[in-house]
C-alpha cells in the first residue's frame, strides 16, 4: 500500500475487481449490472472470469508488472457463488498475476445467503474482508427496499462472519429511504455500532430517473409521482446523526459515506478515490489504467449472456472503451479526492494536470465555510460535505 501524495491517504494503487452479476431478485432501487437467476452457473462463470483475465493480460501485459494490492468481488450477490468457485478464481488470479502478501481481498455478502459454513469457505479460499449488505435493521425499511432478509438474519449474518474467522467486517446501511425517519436511521446506526464492525458505509439512496436507458422500479414510481423521497434537509440530519453515533463507537468518518476503525478503511475503494488502476473482469465490470497523461476506461458487456458468449469465444467483452485526457482525469480526481476527510492538495493537482489554479473560487469556498485548510491540503467541512458535487463543479 502507498500513501497518495495528493490526499495523504493510504490506498491500493493496483487492484482487481471481479463482478458477479447473479441475484435471486432485483431490488426496486438497484441499477447495477445483475442477472436474476434461480440456479446460478457458478462453475461456468468462474471459468469465464479466468478466461477473461487471460484475455486482458494478453491485451495489456503491463498488468503483471506490479502486484495487486486489492481484490474485490462485488455484485450482484457474490455470496451466491460457491466457495469452491471463489477459491478457484482466487487461485487462478494468483497464478496469473503477482499478488501482495498483504493484499485486501473483499467479498460482498447478503445476509440471507451468509451462513457460517459458506463464509468459512470464503475465508479458507483467501477472502480476508467481508462486506455485509445489511442496509437496515428495521423491518419496514427493509420491506420498502425489497430486501428479503429480516433484522434478525442481518445480525445472525454478522455473527456468522465472526464465527467463520473474519476480523475485518463492513456493514452497509442505506439512508434517505422513502418513509424512513431520523429515529429509524439512528437506531440502525446504534445496532451497527453494537455489533462492533471494523467498517460501516452509510449510503444515501439515490433514484436515477433513467440509468443506462432503463428505469428501476423506484425511478418509475418517482416519474409517476408514486414515490416520495425524504427532503434534503431530512437526509442531511440523518447523515449527521448516523455519523455521530458511529463516530462515538470509534468508527470515524474518513470519506463522505464511509466510517472505520483506525487502519480499517477500504483500501480497494480508496484506490478509486485516489486515482489508482483497476483491472476489471466479469459482466458489466469497469476498469481503468493510466495511459500517458490520461487514461483508458473500459466497460464490459452488461448483458451476462452476451458477456459469456464473447469470453467463451475468446473475444474481449468490451462494450465501451473511453480515452480520458488530462483535464477529464483532473475533474474525476477532484470530485473523488474531495470525498476523503484527509483532503486534497489542490495546488499539486492543478500543477500535475496543467489546469489553471482556481484561486478565486478556492478562497470563496474557504470564506463561506465549505472548505478548510489542513496541512497542505484542503478538505470539505461538514457543511461542504453535504453539497460535495456542487462544490467540486465550482473548481472545474
């Protein structure tokens, strides 16, 4: 792991993202690349992931020049993947690429598919960090979100993770759910803190009116006027209250939506916030590598059948390939870097990107209480964090 000079934050510099698209159902707010299936072709999908990995390395051998510092199995519902298949994938990754002995290897799990035996299988396969998609401990909120697990199952999943030997567990919560009250969000934070995880994420529910040309159930209801989201003021109250509860339990907010014990932040997520490189395989997976003063972002075919067809025929499954110049990278680095509580060295970023310093705007944001200096960096204040995207746009 390295310390990013622009943020002063420890993060993986090279990581691997593996997308597992299969789910038992689609949640009404979900706009991720998923495939609903009653029977998951786990072995076939593992074969295809390793086949794509070989294709990616043939296309760009430079991926093997530096060791992976993080591996992230996301989805979808990766805990539907049999531990034996996950073990085979991780073994294949280690056979094809150098992997740091201290690499963070994460897997996302849903509480309804997270029994102790299954989780122990993942631990034996080499997974050392578990991310539990609990979302809420309130039965009504879970019903609104279309989640199939109960509050009791959520807690049982956490205890199963501990029984399986995981000493690095993250809990995901969602705020701003239709009908959710401040009291319910605080109760969720308190139950999370009582479990004692090493990490917690508190994401604000976002409902895109259209994503990738399609609507979610929530976006359709919003368009039809059948969905009422909490107003911005209520969401801000939830964010602050949840942060206070988690912080009181030692889970300090280190990024707008992320809280962790010291040294237990997500190093893979930090890779994205600090401009690292990510090799990505699986249906819909998005990867990035540097190229000259810019970079290249690839997005895999989002249709799982089409992705399988391409990979099994020996073809790269690219759906999109985007070349980013230095200015585009600057805009991303600014937007993502400012999410971190450690701040961002704006003058160094401006110099590196060849962008004219936005001194006047910077001074105004500090004067108005949205940014504050820390060492040689500038970070969002609590007030600024609530309007992060708007402030970032002012510095573009």
